[in-house]
C-alpha cells in the first residue's frame, strides 16, 4: 500500500479498514511529529536490530528517532510496526538513493517472510516521491516488472505520483542492473 503522512495519521483506519500491520516511512521527516496532538498518545516500542537481536523498550510519549524500527501500541486499536528508512537525502545523489531504495525493498521482503500476513504501507510526506519509488522498485526487484511497467502500475493506483529526476535516474540505474541490455527511453515533460 502506498500512502502519505495524512494516511499514517489515522492508525485506527489503517488497521480496521486496510489491515495495515506495518508502516515504512521513506522520507527524511519522522512520523512521530504526527502524533503530537493525538487524542490517545501512543506508546512506542523501539527495537534495535544492529546485533541481530530484538531489543525492545517502552518509551513514554510519541518519539521515534533515526532509523530505528518500532511499534505503535494503541489502546483498543491493535498495533502497527513502524520502520523509518530515509531513501533520499539532501544532496539527491542517485547512487545513495538507489542504496536507500534497495534497503527499503529488502526490509519489506524480510518483513513479509517473517510475517506472511503482513500488510505494509509505504509512505512519505505526500506519498508521491520516495514512497512511490520504493513501490516501483519493489515491483521491479521482486515481481520482475520493467521500470515503465512498474511506474504505470503504481500510477494506476495513485495517479499523482511524481518522483523527481534524481529518483528516476536511480530507478533507471536499478533497471539496468536487474535487466542487463535493457534500453531505457525517458520522456521528459518540458515547459514550452
């Protein structure tokens, strides 16, 4: 599922209507800012998997920092696991973007293997840039879609996606790695 921070702001709807069990935030912004005025302040459980172990500790208040995985536990709402993996940094380097996108796709795949019933919402601030790129890359890497087929598929479900030029360069590079010998044609809209 592709979404935005506005979608992530309503965890009860995500759980009850969409069956979402995990949120992957691909933007530089942290989702914790959404819960400042939340009626039912969530308790967030963070985990640090750097040692390969799941170390959980309860925190008071809605704070999540860096690239730590965590869970939002809501009273009478169930639970949503959250991961923050910023795919795009300020310098918009296509190689760094590609590495970030690969890390996000790998996290999705690992999560789905560990929990086959997992339903993951990939989001960024508006749900149109890095989150869309991760969904496109997932289709390319795991379903063997071409870039144009993956872009078209994602756009059919969220028609206002608009990854910037640097993200497209990263996706083109990813396609060339996945499908050697592919000829890529890019149509660029100009303001003429």
